[in-house]
């Protein structure tokens, strides 16, 4: 007998189907309660030229306005403020201001025990090399301010690889320090009024492509072993490598951010929480050359010995554009473990993968207790992927029997149009992925063969179209 849950699923399915065939896909296809309430409400023409307006046109009406606010104190104002111009900086886009930033940090240190201080960046184009933040600092960029990353590689000091990676991620040995860095800090706010941090990454992308770089590229912002961090209300663009990289951090909020790296710029991930706990990411527009968001926790034997997981991560209301990679991914570096992650309300467009779990023999550890909910996909090649064959090792000493465990993953309320492959679910024969649950999924797949390609996985499904592979068992309606 059709239960209440069965009835609701049927209703959802009809909504999903009408959504897939709708011409106003962007506006009508927020899956779930909001879809029911708001479908066909909006006739506005979509304008992607202003990312945050576009984000608002999609998520502005989402009823559940859960917020990261509890994680850090984002209403805090600092009792002291100085301008970068007080330290001789020149905002002409040509003068190198690295020393001005260094001097400002040195000066502001004395305010740490007095409620901290704000470093104010007025309108202008402020060229700088790598800078290192201090604790109890607000870096505030005024409307019209742009911090520009130097295009001279010598302006980025060489620093050791992270212990959980054992080396630089792209090349063995050390790596370039990020444009904006913090190590062992607490209480950091990076915010502004519609301003920009521009990594001017082309020199790095080209150097990577023509193999002239000797070390791994810099992140735009990297915070190591730090806590109580807020990054908000800015545009980050043209990152040399991953854009925001909190690693070994606690209590991190990233919200109202626009991240714009060209779709062809290599490995320019948006946000990569790495061996970090209590991370909250919301209301971001991310258009990048690799994964929009990727959750990580260290690489093979180095990640195993370091042993620091990523856990308690919330992600919601994200617009993600990518061509080469995923909207949201887990791994492939996950050797410290990843658990307790919840992702809600995402639009993924043009991506190679929609939701992707990636790992390899040698990683060990686990990805477990993950829920991915309410995702709209548009022109995505493979909607749902679980892959144990990622490969890539830091060196030849990886453990040949360190099989990662992938378990207790729920992917639900997914709708997609113009999808090439519904699912690629490739577990490890030696350690099959299990307790994979897919529910309420409707994908318009433009292909007739290998719509689902599964091996070494176990789990179940409930209302999934097209019907999944036999490795997953169908759940019956329950009362
Ligand atoms: C923010 O800046 C962009 C371009 O720099 C502009 O198009 C947009 O209107 C600005 N938004 C606000 C709220 O000032
Ligand atoms: C490689 O790219 C860098 C950055 O654009 C450029 O300076 C360099 O001349 C290029 N080298 C070769 C050999 O193409
Ligand atoms: C890489 O190292 C070589 C050899 O030391 C050096 O000639 C070259 O300039 C370096 N490349 C860069 C981009 O620093
Ligand atoms: C950041 O942007 C949000 C949304 O536009 C706004 O509500 C908030 O007041 C802004 N915060 C700051 C510090 O400007
Ligand atoms: C995963 O969730 C289960 C309950 O659903 C809990 O017992 C277990 O401790 C969680 N595991 C981790 C690693 O958080
Ligand atoms: C469908 O998706 C493919 C990429 O997978 C893209 O090239 C094509 O333009 C899309 N078609 C439509 C009608 O959006
Ligand atoms: C390799 O991994 C397996 C499984 O985690 C573990 O039992 C074994 O001790 C590891 N071997 C080495 C040399 O670390
Ligand atoms: C399934 O995917 C794997 C990995 O991409 C590929 O090697 C294999 O040929 C595929 N199988 C089918 C039947 O498409």
C-alpha cells in the first residue's frame, strides 16, 4: 500500500520530471519544498554577468535560511583600524607593496590583546607578493579595492610541503607560499564591500603547462593550523592554484564569496577544506578550472601518519561552474579520513562530474557519514561518481594494502538535465564501497549505453530515474 512517504516521493518525482522538461530550468529546479512552493514563479531573464545577483535569483527564495553564523563571531568590530596607506602603500597597480603589508602586520601585532585591529584597504589596485597575516585581525577591502598578486615568482617565498602531503602537491619538494597566508593564528576576518583579491594567475598556469615551474604553485589564500576564521563578501579571482585552502583548521566560515578562475585554468579549485573541522561554506558563486569545492585530508602514507580528519562540514546554497571537474568532490586526498559532511542546495553547471567521491588504494582511511541533498545539475557529463581508481601517489612508498573505506553515503533529491552518464560507481574489489544510498533522483540522460556503470559497490535506491545498476537494491515503500 502506498504510504505517506510513497505518496510524497511520487509527488516529488512528478515535480522533478516537470522540472527537467521546464524551459526555465534555473528558476524552477530547486528540488524539494522550495521547488513545490516556487516553481514557475519567476520570469526574469537570467543574467550571469553579476554572479551574486545570479546566485540570489536562484537561492533568494529558499525558505530554510540556515546560516553559518554560530561558527564564528562575524559581527565583531575591531577597536583599532589603520589604512595600508599609513605604511606607504601605493595603489597604482605597479608599486610593489609587500613591505607595506609586512610593516602593517608588525605594527598591528601590539593590538592583539586589545581586541585586535583592522587593516583597511581603500579603493585602488594594491600589488603585493606573498603576505602573512597575524591573529586578531580584520583585513577589510573597501569598495573599489583590489589586492593584486605579483606576477614575479620571486615574490613568493619557498616553504616546506605540508606534513600530511609529504611534499608539494604537484611537484616533489617544497612549494611556493600562498599570496595570503596564516599559520597558527586565531580570530581572522577577511572581508570587504564588493572588493577583489586577484591572483593574476596566468603566469602560474602557463608555467605549469609548459613545465617550467620548479615547485608547486601558490594558493590564493592558505591558512594553516588556525581557528576562528571568516572569509566573506569578496571576489577572489585568477588564483594560481587552489583558491581557499584551510588546512589543519577549526571553526572556518566562508560565505557570500564569488570565486572566478577561468574554466581552463589548471587545478584552480575553489574551496578545499583539508584536515579541518567545523567548516561552514554558504552562499557562494564559484566558477573555476577544477573542483568548485573539494574536501580533503592528506595524501597516502603522509596523510595516514599525520592522521587529521576533515569532519563536521556544512555546505549550502552554492552555484558551481566547472568544465574539467566536479561541483562537489571528496578526496582524492583523504588519508586522514572524511566524515560528517552535509551538502544542501547546490546548482552545478557544465561540469565533468556533479558529485564525485574519489580515492585510491594507498589512501587508507575512510569517507563516511556524508549526505548530499538538493542538487540541480545542468549539462553535467557524469552526475554521480564514486571512484576507487584515482591513482596519483606522493612517491613510491605508498601502502599497497591501505584500502580506503567508503560507507554510509546518502545522495538524494537530485535533478539533472542534459546529463551524459547518470552514475559511475567503481568501488575497490578488495574493499567494496557500501551503504551507498541514492534517493529521489531524476536525470535526463542523453545517452543510451552505460548510463550506470557499477562495480564493487553495494547499497540501495529509492525513486531513481533512470533505474540504477543491479549492484544497488531497490527499497520498497515503507509505512
Ligand atoms: C560589485 O562590483 C561589480 C563589478 O565590480 C558590479 O557589477 C556590482 O554592481 C557591484 N555590486 C554592488 C552591490 O556594489
Ligand atoms: C613558460 O611560461 C612562462 C609563463 O608564462 C613564460 O615566462 C616562459 O617563457 C615559458 N617558457 C617556455 C619555455 O615556453
Ligand atoms: C627552475 O630551476 C632551474 C634550474 O635551477 C632554473 O634555471 C629556472 O630558472 C627555475 N625556474 C623558475 C621558474 O624559477
Ligand atoms: C555581506 O553581504 C551580505 C549579503 O549581501 C550582507 O548581508 C552583509 O551585511 C555583508 N557583510 C558585511 C560585513 O558587509
Ligand atoms: C557515523 O554515523 C553513525 C551513526 O549514523 C555514528 O555511529 C558514527 O560514529 C559516525 N561515524 C563517524 C566517523 O562520525
Ligand atoms: C549538453 O551538455 C554538453 C556537455 O556535456 C554541452 O556541450 C551541450 O552544449 C549541452 N547542451 C545543451 C542543450 O545545453
Ligand atoms: C598498510 O595498511 C594496512 C591496512 O591499513 C595496515 O594493516 C598495514 O600495517 C599498513 N602497512 C604499513 C607498512 O604501514
Ligand atoms: C566502466 O567504467 C570504466 C572506467 O571508466 C571503464 O573502464 C569501463 O569500460 C566501463 N564499462 C562500461 C561497460 O562502460
